[in-house]
C-alpha cells in the first residue's frame, strides 16, 4: 500500500478533479503490475496496473489507495475489470467519500467471493485527496489561499508595488499550486492593478485551470490578460451593467450571483462553482479577498510564502484584511490555524496551514 501511495502522487497535476489513486498487483509475494490514475478522463489506476502485468493477474492480490469505482462514468467500472481479471483479494486504503458509493464496490467484490479488507494505511490514503474528499461529501470546492508577503505581513507598498516580494523559486512553487487546482481566483483589484494571466507556466499540465475574476460591478476590461485563457469566469452581481456584459464574447462565462456586503456572495460563488464540477480553487486575490474567505470560515488551507524582506510604512498593504468590527466581536484574538508543514522555496519560507 505504501508503494501504491507513492504511485498515486504521479497524478498530482493531471488527475483532478478526479482523485489521485495508485494500485499495485501482487502474486506469490512479487509485484506483477502497478499503475496510477494520471489524467482526468483517462484509465483508472486499477486498469493501468492490469495493463502493466506481464503475467496473468489471476489469483493476485490488488492493493489500491481508494475504493474502486463501481459505476459507469467516463470509464467502465473498475469492479468489472477486477472480477474479469480473476483477482482473489483486494486491499483498500480509503473508502469512496461519495455517500452514494461508499462501500458499494467492496460489497460487490465480497459478494463475488473475493477477500476484501479496507482501511489499510487509511489516514495516509485519505490525505492524498483532501479536495476530492470535501467535494464528494459537500458538493463545495476545497479552497486554498496563496499569499506571498514580506516578513512584516505586507503584500505591496503604499504605491502598490509588489514585484517582486517573492523569489523565483517561490513563484515557481506558486505555479505548481495552480497546476493542482481546478480554478485560480483573483479579485478585480488584482486584475486591474497587476493585469495577471493567472495561468500555469513552467509546469506541464494536461489542461489549464479555470480563471475566476471576482467583480461585483463588472469593471473588468475586455483587454485584460485573463481573457487570453480559454476558460474564464467573471463572477458579478445584479448591480452589474447588462450592456457591459453583453459586449463580452460568449466563451466568457458570466455568473450573476447574489450580493452580500456590497460584493459577490462567496458562499453563493462556491456553490455555483461546485455545480460546475470545480472541486478545488486556488485563491490568489489581494488582502481583502483573502481576508473575506478566512473571516467567513470558507478557507480550508493557507499557503504563505514569507520573504526575508521588510516593507514597513503606514499605508503599505496588509496580506489579510477584514473589518475591525469583526475582531471587536470576537472573545479571542484573531483566527487560529494549524501549521501543517514548514519548508523553503529558495530564500523564502513556505508555510502550509489548515483551518
């Protein structure tokens, strides 16, 4: 199973919104085939492991990090392939998080006479796919925030200068984060100030993520660089100009959502994106956008690059912003997060926190 977990990570940049899955076939105490789910819509790990076999898999044991699929989707159900191959025992790491399918495959295989054991390295297998797990259980996307800040918590000086707070190594790591997400989100302030592309560069991906711009009053210019991407969403509200929206080409998807506090309702946004099959969002907006996700309890993970740089100033921009009234209403100081990992990206610290 440890080898299957290692194999699963090969799907880091291609499998989503499907889960990363690894599979190993063993017969007579020897590995005879192994595989991973490498790309969305492509063969599942079990099928790739069977195809890799140089000898018959009949009588073998299958070790798989996630419960095999039992329904027909983009590919036929893996349970059928397992039974057809003559496999005698199946060891499953994590059960399917989809309430409609959890335990279904295991029951099918047991009914057919196979020996099935679940929960082998369960925690490690579940940890492979936090975004998929949340999306399957709630229908809402997993939200990762990414901030590059100075040592004193600033993302720009008073004039709005932010290039470059982070190192080239940190920026490359940020592109890796984009490659793992189904959508990259930024606020209209960032779009107007920096005119970013927001796509994945320097990392090989099967397809680029959706680009989402939060723009409550629809101020985004048609010449903004985000529209150089193939899949773009502008999330706005009913106060936006219908005339302005009609001027945009049909391939730009416009979501008109309820407003909350004079901006796009983030809860409504997550529900709408989840309905589109978007299971993991990387938020790269400014301090107000990041602060809104955190203060409303909508962020799952926070990746913070901290540069050994001090910007100072009284009007420089904070990395996390929300109304002071929210702090005044809390009994305890601030919002606590758990440090999941601490690493380096060149000269910068790379902190991963979970909420």
